[in-house]
């Protein structure tokens, strides 16, 4: 009974038509395209049918992470992957530091403010609808408030402080020239909205009729993520003194606030780690998923990202994970491959590795569709020539169905997770370690994830320093949350993007020998670029700068 399958896939007009049975009186005399606010906020509608449809449309403004940047994952603009497509793609523009005030493939500004506007309209007008079910009424108000907080967070982590509209909805004749608010003001507002939403949202787990809507745990998980970012080096006294982009001075108590927020989610004792890892993203329900954008069943994720040249269909293999990401996965004994005692064999680099490697990445020899993935030079899935194919000898495995056997893809669940319990544990571990050091609760949170992964032993060395534990936690985030739009933001909030970028990323050249063995050689495949002086924050879009005289551009742009 966990939140996952409420299908928000239709437009408002279509959904309003689907509810015509309960709202028939409107459509007997009023065409769908002419539905006005008087009908939506109907003072005679005791079940709030049309108002609920309006609320449902706001969910469509939530981003869907699968191949979101045209045909690529956002992670392909980090050090975890590159696009399999050569040439100047949108994700390559981002990885090369080519974002400008005119061109930004991740420009969510208009979409986020559209979602904010709709959520505010709902909050300002829903009181007109005389719903008899007070619990349901409050829950819907909480949903709109959580949605609005989420859209503001999408803005703040890209641009820093942004204009806060509160409950004001601007009209065509109103003055819309508003200044940006400080980073601190925006964080305080988002956290406040999460707290208000939490008090009215449905408690977890919810009934089947409300799966996929915001719940109390979802709002709490959003708050925990926001506070973790706010405590991180980029914002917590690490900016250049600009109040739009962070706090003026470092405060360790911000880590404490972040840890407490994550701990609140853990203390609900509702969500838990699910097994196996590669199954939770294709389940109808999972006890690990806290909030997710739900989709109709399909096979588009497999067709976009599966290894090429299998008979199941024209899989495009758009994502090429890097050698840097592959090397981040430890051995099955939990030791990093750089540890001489790990047992790593460079002649058999994928043997006895962390099981999350095979759940996340297709390596040469991995089973798939009744055969094996061949990413050696000239192999089935790396044939050479002009066809789009892996540029690193790896394909993304995560999110795809269990098609190791069989010969065709089927329509399965592909919902996009924003918050899952593993992230909450890692959020807590990071914040608590930064505030108080690696106490028993930090060990417990990290080790539970390693245990679920199947590491043996999964325990960490006793007596770790805060610095050593920080390194472990950051690596666990990288491999556990790969391709879930975390790495791209983590290297920014940790303020390490300058050292992560500006150097070659690597792949593996694999040569198949005459006797059936393989020779492996790490090769540079792509060089990224990052300007520390300005690229930690996106430039305010040009259209916003020219239409608002009070708008202030981010430094360096």
C-alpha cells in the first residue's frame, strides 16, 4: 500500500471529461474548452470533482528524469556518463560549460513558475468549494502547497534566490517587476511550506485511490533534501558574499537541522530499503519509494537506453557511463578497487564487484535478451561505424526491466522517483557526520545500504574519522543514486565541480583476443569544462532580465 501508482498522465480537459459522470450538469450546456473558474470552484460541488481535476494537472509540471535533456539523462552532464551521440548535443553543451543566458537545456524557469501559479490559484480558490470531507479537503490543500514548495526548490537549486510570490497571483495589468529574494529567505519559505503541507497531507501509507499524490512523508523528504543543500559547502558560507547565492557565514547548526529533518522521516518507521535494487524502479509499489511521478506502462526507457543490436527492438543506447563511475563501485567485499587487499584484477575488472555495478551498468559480457552484451571493439553492441553506440564500452542498466532472458521488451512500470528511503538514509548520514562526526547512527545508516547491496562484509572499519566517513558517504551516494539526478547537483553543492570537471573522462577499450580472452585499456573519451567563477549557478534567462528591471543577474553572467 505504498505511494506509487496514481496515474497523472492526462490533460485537464481530458480528465474533466472523464469525470463528466459526476459533473454532468456542466457539460450538458458548457463545452469543455469553455470551462471557467466559476465552474471549477463550484459552490455547489460537495465532492470537489472539477477542483480536484485542476489540482491533478499541476502534477504534470513535475519533471520526468528519463532522458530529460532532449534524449539524455542529466547525469551525462556530470562525470558519471556522457552522451552516446557525438556532436553538439544539448547535454554536451552543458558538459562543455556552454550554458548562456540565451541557451540552457535545463531551463525550468517558465515551467516552475507556471506550476507555482497554478498551485497558488488552487490555494486561493479551493475554499469556495463546499467539500464535506474535511480530511480530504485539507489533504488537497497540502498537495498544492507541497507542489508549490517543490517548484520553488527546483528554481533555487538552479539559480539561487528567486522572486517569491507568496499567495499573490499577478494579472495582465499588475506590476510583475519583482526583485529576487535572498537564498536564506527562499529556503525559509520552502521549509515553512513543507511544514504547513505536512500538517494537512495524508499520512503514509495511503489507500490505492491516492497513490502517487504528495503525502506527509513526501513533504518531509523534500524538507530534508532542501536543508541538506542549505547546509552544504556551496551555500553554507561558501558563496562570494552574495546573499542571493547562500549564507554569509558558516553555521554548523545547519547540518544539525538537516540531520533532524532526515531523522524525522526515518522515525516514521513506514518506509524501508527494498530488494533487489534494480527491481524497485519497475514495481507497481515499493516500500522504498516515498514520492514518485507515475507514468503509464511502456518500454520507452529500454528502447532509449538498452544496448544496441539486440532483436527486441531498435534500442538506442543513448547513455554511456564513464570509467570513473565504474571504478567507484567497490569489490563485493566492500573494499575500493584501489585497495591492494580488495582482490581487484585488472584483467577481469568486472568480477566479484559490488552487485550494484551489474544492477546499474551493462559491462562487457553482461546477460541480456538471451545473449550477452558485447562492448569489445567490433562486438555486437560496439560495432563501430556511424551508428549511435557506447563511447565508453558501457551502457546504462538501471531502470530497465528484467530482460536478461527472453527476446522482447514488454510494457512495464517506469515511474520516476524523486525521494526514496536510501537517499533519506544517506542525507542523514552526511548531515550527522558533518555535525557530530561518525557516531553509531551514521555507521548504521551507511551500513544498512551496503548490506542491502549485498556487500560481504558490509560493515565499515571502526574508528573512522569524519573526513574518512565523508569520503565513504559521498561515494555511496554516487553509486547508490546513480542516474537519479543526484550526482550533477552533489558535485555543485559540495563545491568540488571545478576539480571534477576540466579534465578528461574515460572509457574502456576492450580488445577480444584470438583465444577468447580480453585486453582492457582505459582511454580518454571526453573532456568537460567548468568555470568556477560563475557556473555553480545558472544565468537568469535573458527573457527574464529584459522584462524585469528589478531582476539581478548571477555573478559572472
